[in-house]
C-alpha cells in the first residue's frame, strides 16, 4: 500500500510571508505527484503537477527530492486567499486498488 | 464548461432506505472514481472505473455499489445506508490520472439517521 504523509498543521502565517511544507511518500517508483488545494467543505482542486524535479507557477513552487522521497510546496508573498488545506497526492496502480493516494492535508491559515 | 456534476449536493435519509448519488462528466474521460472524506481520515477511494463496464473496489467498498453503463455516468448506490456512511462524497474523473490527476465534482454531503 502506497502511503503519503503530511503535517496536518495548522500553519499560521502572516500575510506576505513565505511558507513551505513537505510531503513524504513511501513508493519510490512514483514518477509524478500533485498538489491539490481544498477549501472548507469544497472539492479538491488541482494546484500543481510535478513530473520531474519540480514545477513553478507564479508564487507557487513545487519541488521533488527523490533521494529523500519527499515533495515540497513553497508559497511566496502569501495572500489571505491562500488559506486552505493543501493535499499532497500520489498516483498509483495495481494491488487491488487504482487511483490516487491522498495525504490527509496541511491546513494553512494566512493571517492579516 | 468541462465539469463533473454530482447530485444531490445535500441528502438526509433514514437507515435502510436505498439511495443513489449520480455523477456525470462531459470530458469524455475514461477513468472515474468515488471517494469519501471524513474528518481525520482524509479522502478514501470507494470504487473506481477504468472504462465502460469495468469497475473495481477501492479501499472502502463495503456497503456501496457502482455501475458504469455509459462513459459519462458513474452512479454510487447505497442499497441499505447506515449511519457510518454519513460522510462527504466526491466523484472524480480523469483522462490520465498519472499525468493529469482527477477533476472532482462539487461533493455530496450525506447524512444517514
């Protein structure tokens, strides 16, 4: 069974600060990863995909460290609207189930 | 607009009364899946489907049924709901889940009393 571990937080961060959190995984064969954002009681929405060593999109940077088996999400110049739960997601197949393994999420609160 | 549509959004029912949650996607995706989300447990896969007439169990299939008679639809059936099935349910679809991840529906909040 493939596992994904995240620090649940909450991370309380002042507006404008840079925040980073990690996600560790146990399946070293994974070639791609995703970060999803989930607002309270709403559906998860894809934030970033990571296929190689990393990806950057505006204020968001995702990096992959295969040797240590973790991926990180960095948010620069954080906004109040960044407050959400961030889910680390690992695709897998086989072994009787197929789909995505979700971490339980890291809760981020951006404070004014 | 490309989307996954679930209905109903909210449902309160009584123990033992059969119900169906519908899910439809308009993106011609082959993969579809149902998840439930509970506090402290995160998202857990109930059933998935790799194509029409191809379905298989996820991590928590007990008490649920699915069908995939058409590519766009993937209903979730609770034959005899029980209170431990009170949860937030999400349907999701994907063109290639390893490359693009899933697109999720807006969720169905089910309460079984």
